[in-house]
C-alpha cells in the first residue's frame, strides 16, 4: 500500500479491543475533545465502561458489505457499489429491509485499502462464522465479508412470532466469513447456550443470536393456563433442537447519546 495512517494504531488514547482477520475493533480511552457542557456526562459514561468504539476493515483485493451510512472514511484503491444488479434485486432488498429493520441498500466496498466506520457507543462484536447459519436480532448488522450470504429468516410459526414479541422475520448470515455486529451488551456478558436435541425457554426478548436450525415457538410456562398464571411467567420463548443461542443476562436499552 502507498498510504500510511498516522495517529491511529500508534495513538496512546487508542486500544485495540479485538481483531479477527482484517476486522479490528478500536476503542478510545477518553473523549479528548470534550466540551465544558459535555464533561460531566462523558466522565460518568467513561466510568460506566461507555467508550467510543470504531470498526476498522483492511481490504486486500477483497470485498465487504456495510450497513448503509456506516462508512466514515476510506483510504486506498477501493470502489463502492450498491450491490444491486437489477430492479428485481432492489425490490427484494426493499422487502427484506421492511421486515428486518435494516437498510434496503447495503453498499459493497471492493479493492485494497482501509475503511473506518463511524464511531459508536454501542458494543462491537466480531464473529467468525464457520460454515454456520445464524439468525441476528433486528438492527444489529454492521458489516460482513461477502463470502457470507445474508438472507431473511422467517419464523416457522407465525403465531409464535406475534406472541413472543420477537418479530416474524430476522436477518440471517450463512456460510463462512467475518460478521460485525452492533450489540446492546459487550461480548464479556453474553451467555452462550449450546443445545443438543434439547429445549431452552426464555421469559423475554433476551436472545441476541441463535442457530437457524432451532425451532422457535411461544408456549405457556406451565402445562395449563392456570399453571402458567400461577407461576407468574405466562408465555415463554422456546428454542428447541440442536444449535446455539446467545443470550443477554439482562436486557439493557441502547445508549441515547449523540453518536454523530
């Protein structure tokens, strides 16, 4: 490469949190450009482990797909396209975006160089999908290698989706490649449940990802309506079969700070 990016990796205020393949999560220790009005808020955010993060992707004759509007800047011989080859393709993407809370156009970046995405206070996950098929909670997609196939995963039981509050459709990633997500919790908090012809019952929308191979239903917590009412649980989300579920130990609201 003919370019050099200074004061990024070699910045004393920068920590490399994680790196898988050509995807790197950068975290800024402090917000050094804090104004007087923002100082108190930023201080307590820092003490609560809320720090600005940024995804860096280094391409070498390769291609990635990003969430629309996620790119901050790119350096090198990189070409950006919409990834849509026909009107039919756009319509399919439009339908997919409507049911999965993602943008209709996910731009493709191809070539050799470095891409920096917009900073965020959300938590960044990098996942090496190894010949797997995983379903992602709405709104978490950030970027992926184009060796992965993104598609819409429909619930096998329509009434289950309506009752369980999870939605009828979700985005899924299939194949082999690197996937980057924006999540409401750090990876250190994630509970990973591996099922082998077994059942997981969850009281609430705590599942952030799960294997597409699992059957999702909504069922009564008890065997009868009276039993469910007596337990105080009512309906629970049920994941049944063989696969993996990634759970949040407690559901937290997403940060409301200005991320522009």
